[in-house]
């Protein structure tokens, strides 16, 4: 009977309207993936087999398939908002129950755990105090908000060009840090003690032979002032390789030949404090660090500094976060330093349409989806991450509104087939 066709068509049209309506309702939901109603025709079984003139008996819903295409990426003001560019899913934990999501609107809870709006934990790899990622089993990501403790300088490197055109004095004067006539050039940089106190390390270069230079160093300008106890202007409390000065030798091409590598610099902080007439800083003494001038040159050009670096810093408070495209979460501190706090992991599936929608922007793995392939962003099919951004729903409102009109017309057309069949029956009854 024709009623069966029309009735199945009405049911299919209603389902299609529901799917389209759900897509429209979630058009502003971050990470939402639109669905598509898929239908198939229905034929009655026949004892004699299918005939060439067999008429179907209607339609049925074959599947409601989600479309996991990429949504548009939009910026946000929250640095912990993360958008996935690719096919991966965030791995979320609800007291150990694992689900998967594309919604990257995250924040820290009161204990420093990275969570979403439903307080589900984002999982990933934790970092130790040195910022090294502990890549083992994904756990709930807890980001440290503690103050960054000071780090004493352990390496100091400088690269300078010493002007080969400078004449060697006929009588080499005694070095005096307070007298520019006793040296050719100088430069300075900061170093830090174990308490994070900043000190100024100043280097002085005195030419003693055509390819030989003497290097002297002061910290915080501490020099001898009394000719009875020492030579005025000589550095106080600083040694380079165990001596008050260091010799640099260059070859005919202007390359440094000695020292061949870094030496050890030592700073006697209590002696410097006494020289400056102030209380001792109380930091670890002596302050020793690797002192490296091996990138220096001697060319026929003006003195210049092409490298100046050291690895110490003072204490700093957490000022914000940033997330790199490989999932690494960095803390940004008020002292200008950055520290690795953790790393987000992603998961992918062989059959994403096999995932079970769970609501709250979550999916669950099923036998149809296959086991999750958990890994780091920027690897395989997982995709990369974008910080301070979110992935919008992949719903095209224009397309959905047209689909809504089409579904409505289909419903009306199927209602017409029922109306027509009713008219036919009415004619038969009236014979």
C-alpha cells in the first residue's frame, strides 16, 4: 500500500529536520561537528527472488553521520584556549574515565589543573622542575604557578672584535679600570648570584703585542684604591682562569688561537661587598662560571660586540602562558624567563565516525572507532595546536537553512503521497 511509502518518507523527513535543527542550534558551539542524515531505500523480500519490476516499500534512516571536517579558527583572549589544526582530539579525563573532545576552551582550576568548562581534566605529559618533559603515560596536566627561583650564572659567553689597527704602547702601562688610557676597549654584561642579585661584569681589553691582548674584569666596579695594599684601579675579587687577567692570542687571519676553549671565572662576592662598603649579599661564594671568549676575532675594523650571553636570572612571578604548535605549555615570568610546564597530547582514531557522541562536546571510543592512537601534536595525523584560539563549529548556516527548506518540502511531498493514496481509496469505496 502507498501509505507505507509516505509514512516512511514522513519519518525520514522528520529525522532530517531534527538533524538540521540540531546543527543550527549548535552553530555557535566551539568544537561542534555537524551531522548528516543518510538514508537508504527499502525493498520487500520475495520468495521468487527480486524481480525487474519490483517496487520498493519506502525509505529508512541508514545512519546519522558526523562530519569531522576542520572548523574555522578564531582568536581568543585566553592564552590557554587551544585550537586543533588537523584530525586529532584532546584526551580528557573525568576521574579516570577517558573521553575525547575538539573543544579547546581551557582554564586552570584552584589546584592548577588544566580543565574545561565541565571540569574535565586535560591529559598530557608533565614536566619536572628543570622543564624536562616526562614522556611516559599521559596524566592530568597540572601547571605550576609557583615563583621561578633564581639561578646563578654558570655560563658567560662574549664574542668581540678587537681592532688590529690599534698600536701597541711603547711602554705598556699598568692596567687601571678607572683610567681609559690604560686599555683600548671595554664592554659589560650582567651576571647573577645564587640569590638572584644582579652584578655587572665589565671586561677590559689591553693590547700588549701585535696579536696579543690582555683581558681584565671587574664586578660592580670594585677596584683597588689604596696604593699601599695594591695597585690602584686593579680589579678586586675577580680571577680569570686563576689569574687576575687572561691572555688572548690571534693568528694572522684574525682567529683566536688561545685560549682554545672556555676557562673558569671566579668572583669573590664578600671581598667585593667589603670593597664597596656594603653588607655581604649572603649568596653562595665564590660565584664560579664558565667564561668563554672563543668566538672573538681580531680584524682591521672598529671594536664591536657580536655576542653577549649568560644563563643566570633573578626570581620571577608567573605572568602568563603560551602554547606552542607541538603542545608544549610554557610559563612566562616577570623576569623575562620562560619555563616548560607540560605538554598536551592528542588522540586519533581509524574511524572517527565510529565514535559515540556523549554530549558536552565529548566522544567515547567504541569497537567501531578502533583504539585511540595517542601521541604528540605535529606528528602523524594528529595535527598541530594554535594557542589563544578556538575551533568554531563546522556548521555552514547558509547550507543548513537551505537544507531545512528542502527537508520541509520533502515532508510536504510525502504528506501529499498519503493524501493521494487516500483519494484513491476513497474512489474505490465509492464504486
